[in-house]
C-alpha cells in the first residue's frame, strides 16, 4: 500500500483577514498559485504499512494532539478576533483543571449515568453480520456502539452536558450554540433546561423552515431560537453569527460548540468529552471477546462522534480507523460534503483544517441528505489523522446511505440516523475485504426517527 | 358492584348476553361508589400476596374466549411457565435487554422538579424518575415485546401477529421481529392510521406487513385474533396490552416487572431503602404493573395509578378513566373494569394521550384497586399538557403524553407528602413524537 501526503508540498499562501460586516469573519487564503494537492488514494488491507516519516508522526501523535498552541500538526489553532483570545485561554485553563477535579468528574459521571443513560451498549448485530458473510460462511463480526440510546437520541449530549457543567463552574449564566438540523440545538436546550441556564440557539432561516419540529422542541425546552438570514441562511452562517454573539458577550456567555471544530481549545475539549465512547468500547470489547476492535467505523460531519470513538485507540496501531463522509449526489457532482476527500486546506470558524472552497477561497455550499454531515469544514484533528495516514476517510452518496438506512431497519430493527447510515453504507465496501472474524465496531451515532419522512420520500417504501 | 344484564362482544364469538355478574367476593366493605375519585380507605381481609398463576385475580381475569382459542392459550401458558424456569431463556433475554434494548434504565433524581415542589419551608418529597424513555424504541414496550418474540422463536413460530391502536406497540413489534427474523403482521384501525401516519411508515420501513381494518382498535383486535386463528401452527399472537385472556395479563406483567426489580435495587443503592410512593400512568396497566408488581408485598409502599381524564370530569365528556369511573365487565377475554354504558356497550374513550385511550384495564389492577392496594386517579388533558411542558422546562426531559399524566398528578400529591418522602415516577416513554400535539394545543402567541 502506498500513499502520498501532500502536507509538505504547499506553496506559499498569502493570508488576508477579511471581515466584511455582512459576511462571516472567515480568514481566507488568496492562493499564490493554482497548486492543487495530489489526490490521495488509499487502499488498505488489515495491516497498514506506512512510510518512515508517517511512522514517526504516529509515534509523535501523543505529544502533538494538540500541541500547546492548539495545533494538530499544522491544523487547528486559534484564528479568532482579539476579543475572544482571553475567553479561549480562560476556557482552556478551566478545562485543564478538570483533570484533577474529583468533584466535577463525579458529578459528570453521575449525570452521564442517570440523565444521559450511559453506558451505551456494544451490541452484536447478528443479522447484519450474517448479511456480510461470504458464500463460504466467512466474514467479519459487526458490533454497533449504541449512541442512539442516549437521552435525546444521539451522541451530542455527551459534550453538551459536560460543557454546561463547565459553564456553571466558570460562572457563566448564558449559553449560546449554533445548529443545522436542530439536533445539537435540542441537546443544548435540553442541558440548559436541566442546569437552569439561559439558552440562545442560532439557526439558519432556511434550516428553521426545513426543521420546524426541532424549532418547536427547542422552544418547549425553554430556549430562544434566533433566525440567521445572512449568507445562505444555513449552518455555517449560524456558526458565524454565534461567534459574533460570543465576541459581544464573552464575559457572561459560554459558547457550546457542537463538534470538534472551531478554535482551540474546542477540538480538544469536545473530543475529551466524547472520549467516553471509546473508553467504554475498550472495556466492552475486552469483556465480549477479550481483545480490541480491529476496525472502527464512524460517520464524519464535523467529526465529534468519530473522534469520540477513535481517540482511545489512536495509539493502538493495529486498530484501523475509518471515517465516512457524505458524497451527496456524488463526488463529481459538486453537491457533496466530502471535505477530507475533495477539500483543500484553509481556515474556517477559527481553525485551520480541510474545507470545501472554490478557487477564490470562498466556502462552497455543501450538500448531503443528512443535515448533520452537511458541513463544509471538518475537525482539525481529522485533517491531521488523515495527513499522517493514521485514519482513512471515504465517502458515501445519499443513495447508498438511504439503502443502508433501510437495511439496518430491516435486519436489526434499529432505525439509524441518516448520518450514521453513511457509516453503515461503507460496510458494503469494507466487509468483503476483511478476514474472517475481524471485529468491526461501528458508531451508531444517532437514531433515525427524525429522518423517516425524508427517507420514505426518497425510498418510496 | 353489580352489573346489569349486559351484551358484550367477544372476539371470534360475536355478541353474547351475559348473566348478571356478581360483585367480587373480597370480604370488603363494599360501600364505595365506583364512579368516584376517592381512595378506597376501607380495610380488607384479602391476602395481598401476588396472585398465583391460575388466571384469576380475585374474580377478575379469566379466559372469556371462544372454544377454539382455549387450546392455543393453554399451550402458551405451558410454554410461559417453562421459560420462567429456563436458564437459557433468561440468559438470552438478559443479553437482549442489555445490548439491544439498553437496560438497565436509570433511576434519575430530578432535583429541579423536587425543588419546584418544595413548600415555603423548603420541605417536600424527593422525586425520582424511572427512565423508561431511554429504552430502544423510546418506551417501556420493548420489555414485553422482546421477551415474547424470544418465546415465539422457542415455540418454533415463524410469524408474529399483533394489533395496535396508536402504532407504538406495532412499531416495537416490527422492530423486534426484524431483529429475530420473524415475519410480522400488524393490524391497525383505519381511524388510528390517520391519527399517527408516521407510525405506519415506521412499521413498513421495519419490514412489517400492515393490515388496515375499518374502524378502531376493537376492530383491529378482532381481526388480528381471526388472523391468528387461521394460522395457529406457525403464528404467534403478540399481545401488547395487559388486557386479554389468561395467560396474557400475567405474561405481560412478568416481562415488564424488570422495571420494578431494577427500581428496588437502584433505590437500595441510592438511599438504602424502598420507595415510599410509586406513580405511573394507566392505559391498560402494563407500565404501572411493571413498576408496582415488585412492591405489592411491601405494604408501606403506596401505589398510585393515573388515568386519562379527557377534557374534564363531567359525565357527558369523553375520557379514558376505566379504573376510576368504569364498571366491571368482560373485555378482550378478561373480566376487568371497563367503560361501558347502561346497556353494557363499550363507550367511546378519549384522551390527549392516545396510548391511554383504552376502555378496559388490566384485571390485576382491577383486583388491586378493589383490594385497596392501589389508588386510582385521573387528570385532565390540560393538566397532562402542562406537566409535559413543565418537565421539558425543568429537567430537559420530554415525557410521552401518557407519562405526562403521572407527572401531572404530582401537583396534587406532593403538597400532601411529608419532607424527604421518596417518590418514584415511571417515565414510561419519551414524547418527541407528541410535540405536534402539544404545540397545536398552545395558542400561537405563546410559543
């Protein structure tokens, strides 16, 4: 297996900070040349062979994830207006202090257990395993990490709950968040109700129309939902508006970012709060088959559920990690959200990472049938893991995801979120290549009741 | 409480005239009026030990079915008795409950709800919520369906037949049948299909065959029994309600009793004792029995069932409070409290929570009510909707409208309880699919 990393070949870019009042405060790179990174083709078998440089990079992962400046290699960082620098440092200091805060850990564990419903089971999907057996009866074993059973029906609550507790510790009474489809908004509104915090959710006006039911839910939970009309009135604009609010109200307000994107320390913090997924998986794998998983599969939008599962195993080199993004109508259609496959390096929402941008460095509006994957950026740590070859990233079209949605429903009676369906769809390509008895753990990141209307419309069941 | 000469509809038999039914002989002072909401405080000499598995709870229960069903029911009873002692069955069930359904469900201390009910002196009961809303499928229904599906497989059955009113039980059955490779046929009334069309879509997505039946749940249940009878060798009738001929009420209660068992253990861990008060909503009584059954022998544990009071308590307004306002009759093969008119015809029921809209109720609960072991109340639609919104705002938990009835009763209960009393409320399901109903009930400018 051979691959090439393009990370060392970038030509000089000139960076200009452009902050037009009507657009998002995104720092754009004006390219000095028409350089495009070489397309990376990775075809992996069970044992991954990496070149010397990347082997060293993997060894260094512990030290670099992230470094003191908040970088994962060259990704990550803190590309934010000056007003936010103090708040971010304060947040980082508070977060690092939690490692030794026994009271906080105990309280968080109690809430994760009694309120969120952890630990979530590691479920052996017998019929799905049967489905992937080859004619000679051989095939991998598929296990599902059931994050769909959490309170609010997705993994998002792990982070929301911990950040709300942290906000209370910091004495912040006001919480803001952005949301695309509303799932992160509902999770944030939920924890704010639970902890008695004032909650304001920014949501693109277009998204609000598409997801009216989620808007009602947030309001029933006591949150204020503010429509964002700028730009394309979708997630990325809502995020920018939320950042603007935070800049204005930073002393009283904590921003609950929903994914492992954003400026340092968010990627690290959100990852740590979701890392319980991977920790439980290790323990459960040991109980169930006395070993570790061989392959981890998760869908990637911003990348929080994937990092939550992967983080625990990054040092375990024999564990293969696969992230699955949304290819929408297809990678060549221009209507997709496959950031790590088709994107280029840039800065969005405070972090350097891969992102979908055109030749002028403008953000391309992504598309995916699943709103949670409909994000033009990706967490910087994923960009790093991809570049050093530690994790592989593939993509799945809307159609393939819908098929997988139906397949899991019919085989296991579990209705997965359309986001999760992308990871499930990748099993079609993955399983034929795996040896007999390989243990695959797939993160079932959310349940799909919310997606039934969409799916039925497209599937015509 | 004597019934007049009544005509009832029995499945597969049609209309049957029943001789006057005698009041249950319980050695109790029967000076109460069944239509009242008051607690039955008179003493009783009836033993409150759990009813032996012989099909009757006092004079409630039984097997009022056509002859042709007696043999399949006997076979089911025999199999059920076997599995209760079968280690392999228990292991398979425990594994499915843990990994598939996501048990055990937490017993959650609702601090903000507790604070809300504190009086001026800062005194009040402590409210704990049994989180059945966190189960796979979003409600407690999986407990019974998973166990029965495993039972069906043991019996070598290939097809599962069931009837559903709102569709929640249908969806749970379809999901579990998908997992266990069983063919699934769900009968649903056309009226109910219109109320919750999304559930029909879910059932079809999960691979079930949905058969619409003209009318409501009564018609669907009759049709499904007919369907079962055509298929007695390979079909298994999976009942979702606690009302039915023996052994169904006992089976459904046994399989749901895991709720109470977990609660006992969790209460011991959390505060070193048993709960003082248990509160649950009552439609047919499955979730209530699931919580209560474990504690029936603990006489100091108070048990409160809360039914759907509909719009209000006037006699001409529709409601679903079978225990509070019903009279004894036979429904779906069992003798129980039942909402019926003077001629013994089943009355229409109505509740904002469609899962409570059942004219009959579990024979076991009927027995426990008459014996004075449980208290039964009803709350109106409006009180339930207020409780739904209250729990959302205070705890960030969205309860099903059915469970909201149990939470609504806390308004009346908590002021009467001494300081520090431990109340466990069964949150029988989550209410994300009820948001539309709730929102439609709120005036537009208040949202």
